[in-house]
C-alpha cells in the first residue's frame, strides 16, 4: 500500500486498526532525493506501521501509531553508514480544528512533558504515510552514532570471534565420530 488515507472518525468509532508496509525509499522527506539532502543512500529496507483508533471514557479520541523502520544513518564518529533499527509507538490525540492544537486554556496547569500527547486534526482523509514519515523523522537520533564503531579495536575483537567455529558445532562433530 503506497498511499493510504483514513477517515479518523471511522477508525475511532469502529476501534479499527489498519496496517501496512512500504519501502523506505518512498519517504522522500526522510531519505531525500537524487539532488541530495536527507539521509545517506538507503539499504533496501521496509517500514511497517499500524494505526489504531480508540476513545477514552471522556470522549477524547486517539490514534495509536506504531512504526518500525531501519533507516541507514551516517555515524558521526566514524562517518560510516549504519542501520538504525527503530520501533516507536505514539499516541496522538485527535482534535477537531487547528485552533484546538495548542489549547492550553483548558484550565490545566503546565503539562508534564512525560504526559505530553501530540495532537493532530482529525480528518476524513488523513494521510497515513505523512504521519508515519513524521514519526520516523522525529524518532531519528540527534547525533547518530554506532554503539561501537566497527573501526575501533573493541569491535575488531568482537568481529574476529565470528570467524571462530561455534564450540557447540565442534562438539556435535566430535559426537558423530
Ligand atoms: Zn561509527
């Protein structure tokens, strides 16, 4: 499914969940295009997403968005590309109009950042892919870095281990003889 639009009211009313998978290359704002910008050249990965409608007891409407992706980023330490697996889940509150987006006049004190809920305007034709793309972009690390850069000595040691025969495989060879 390359284009996906949803009626948010219907999704909430029916408590439905929709999902899909798309190649990461279709997210142009994320990966950039031939003219550059965006991320380094991408591996052939896919983005999977799901979107579920729900309402709380007080009539508030929410979308639960889950996105899994593995964009290729450039490590800011060793400048090598690496895959950044991400798996994010966000709850978005649906509001009726742009004016409700930053409604800080509902008598509540400053919102606790932990409880902060992103708001979006409900729509009969919400562009899911744009929502998914926003979520990936928001989830990218500010300074992407390998946990351990492959060019560092520790990583070389770890990689060397991969070439050694698995001790259990050796053992089962011995048992066979
Ligand atoms: Zn690195």
